[in-house]
C-alpha cells in the first residue's frame, strides 16, 4: 500500500520481497532474478538497477493462459520480439503532464452539506469535491523526452538541466531478442505523395527471430514555427513492419510513408496542416532514442553530449523547397 499516491511505484511489500530474493540469491539459493511486469500500465522502473535483478520482461496482462507463452520465452523455446509502446522512466513524475496533475478542491464545496449532488452524502470526499487541471499538448511520451534531449545536445531551446540517461530507463520502441540484428542499405525515395523507405536487416546470431523495423522522421523547426507557435517533436514514428529473419540471413524491408504524415498543424496562421520548406530527416532506429541519435550523427552533433551512439549512414536528408499550406489542408 503506497502512502505517497504513486501506485506505479513499488509498494513496500514488493520492496520487501525483492530484498529477500536478493539475499537468497547472494546465499546461492538460485542464480538469477527475472522480473515479469504483469501490468498494462507503464510502471516506474527505478528498482530494476537494484536488488540483484538480472532481466525483466514486460508481459502485459496475460490472462488465464498467456503465462504459458511467457514460460516458453523464459525457457528459450520462443524468441521474444516485442517492442515497448511507451517510454519507461526511472521517475514517472518527470512527464510534463504531471506538473499540475494534482487534486484541487472546488471553492464552493462544503463538506457539511448533505443535501446537494456534490455533497458528502453523494461521495464528495471520494472525488466529487476535487478537480484536476490536465494539460499536455503534443509532448506526450517519447515526443517530450527525445525532443528535450536533442535540445540539450544541440544547446538550443529552453532545455534546462536535463540528463536523459538518468531519466529514461527504456525508450519507446525498445525490445531485446535472443539474437542480434544489423541494418544496412538504408534508402528513401520520394514518390510524390509518399516515400518508399528501404533497409536490409541481417540476423547476425544463431537463432531465428522476428524483427520490427521502425522508421522515424524529423521535420524542420523554423522561425515560422517560433513566430506562429507551431509545436514539433524532434522525432516521430512514421512507419514500421515486422518479419521473421532466419539466423544468418538478410531480409529486405520496404515501408511506405505518407507525405501527409510529415505535416504539422498550424492553429494560429494557416489554421490547417502545413508541410514546411526545409530539411527533413528520415532514419531507421531500434527505438526512438536510437533514431534521434542517428539524426544527430547526421547533423554532426557533439558526441560527448549524447547519451548513446548514432549512425549517420542510417539517416537520410530530404529537402522540401516550398512552403505548402494547401495540399494537406483538407482530408
């Protein structure tokens, strides 16, 4: 039972359990501790670096029979291939939407009033007395963490004192396998209303495995955006595909990206979706953070300021010569 209101942290009983398991491991009772995250929520993972934990597997809500599949993965009978669909943090309160996310009491609430709809008699103290002001904008999940990270690396914006490595435990799109994969021959071809993105994926291990290729892009952030308050994330997912890649073989992935997906909404001036002029970057990344690092490498960013490494050969720059506020103005 948590007393600080954050139910996405470990409770004291769970902390005690892990503490006891660590002691048993140190005594040689068993060799490994594997944590199964049996939850649909994005739990806070500050505890994974402690208690002698060797591995973790997010399994969602497995229901009555799903645990059989989990046992096959742990036994090595099945090669896991999932990717995270959210950013997992060491501290969930770092999300910008939580800055003002706390209960406030209605100014006209009277706990002694038992006659009106918002009264104690109707559950006022259970929630009707309070409201929450929730606001977030486009910077949800990885769109916030990776955008602020790029601003820190490039020394721009109002990024402040921000250390990505101590904030994000596992980025959006992250996921391990019992084999390893390498990318090569990354290409992007402008087809008019679409882009055709290609990449070769080689299974460099000795185990067959499925692999999800993730395509990300970055649009230019211009003076027009600043003047008209057009918000943009540093990197966004725009395409993906999943295939089985046998051990020692190479599979070619071809993914279509709609040019419309590169647009931004201009609420103050054009009052519609715009495709700005300037340089756009495409990349294939193992996750959102790897993707932004590839783009930063292509930009020639200072590697000493980066968390992780990027590969410029896996990034492609496309230039849009003209500002377009008409083509994607209507669906």
